[in-house]
C-alpha cells in the first residue's frame, strides 16, 4: 500500500483508513496516510463536525502504530501530533498555538483541529488513526463559524493541498518516531492558547475567570480561578469562552 493515498472524496479520512484496515490489515504499516480533496462528513472531537470545502482545505489522516504506548499515556500522542502541526504551520509563516486539548489556533481564531482515535490491546494502544484538518484556502466562512480562519486569510497566499499534505505526512512520520520527552511536554505548555493570564471559562456551574496551571499526563486540564480555587477538567467538561468578534 502506498505510504500516502490521495483520493477525491470520502465521508471522513479517519473512517476511510479504518475501513481499509479492516479489509486488509496485512497491507497496513505505520506511516500509511490518506489525503482527501473533500470530506462529506468530517468529524471532530466527541461527534462535532468539521466544515471543509472541496479542495480548499487539508483533510488528512495517518494510521500509526505507537511503540509500546500505554493507554494511560495516550495523551502524549496528542501532544506530539499537535506540536508537529504547529511546526508545519510555522513553515507556512503562521505562528499557531494549541487550544487544549487538540485545536490549532491563530490568535483567537481556529485554523485547524485534530481527532485521534485509539484502538487498544489490553492496557496498550495497538494502533491509532490521527485525523488532521487545516483550513488552507478558504476566502471566507459561514457566518455561524465566527472564530474560523484560513491560512489564505492570514498570509494572502494560496496553497497546494497535495504538497502541503505530503509535507505534513513527512513531518509526522519523522516526529512520531521520536520518544516523547519532558522537553516536549514543556514545549506543548509553551505553545498553549491562553498560556498566560486569567480568561473566561464555563463549566456546568457557569462562567468563571481562571488561568492555566498545568496539563496532567492523563490530559486533564488544571485551572486556578481568580478566587484561588483549583479545578481539574477532562475533555468536554469545560468550555473556553471566546471573545466576541
């Protein structure tokens, strides 16, 4: 199987790779990726949808088999993937940051997102599918997407989606082969959206002001409120209240 497949259309690149793997597991190896010109049902975290126009964006997924990764440490893979995406965007001249746990932001605007789906074998990750969507060439977005931005809107340049997909694919293959180290976690913290200062968040009790203290190895977010209360959140338990634009 080619290391990077290029297709015209699919429901979602994650689902496409999962289906191909089920059909022929022996044909897969770490590093097999797919790039689609269009996704008709792109997915985000926890069932969210991903808006993507035909040939305007990078719609990409990678089938990856981590080396002895415990399920309890699987957030490391999310951190590594996000950092590689930041490096990729930096190459495009875009200083991006990571909105916990897996959105890619430019300022207060979302330029991309990551969806990682792990398949476990016992207490280890057998394989993962890393889905990455990045807005490249959109000249505009629907009014409902008030905090979306594309690389074109930032730099004024048009991008070749296939070339960009190949470059991201190469960066991921190289970067994910490296062992996750403390300095990688430190860099992830340094790349975080809202890494400094107090900002507005919302949980089931309502809105509050807080600052980011740390990210646990499990991926939990630790906040400290302006009343010196510490709160720990798993994915989808807290909302980043974005400024009105």
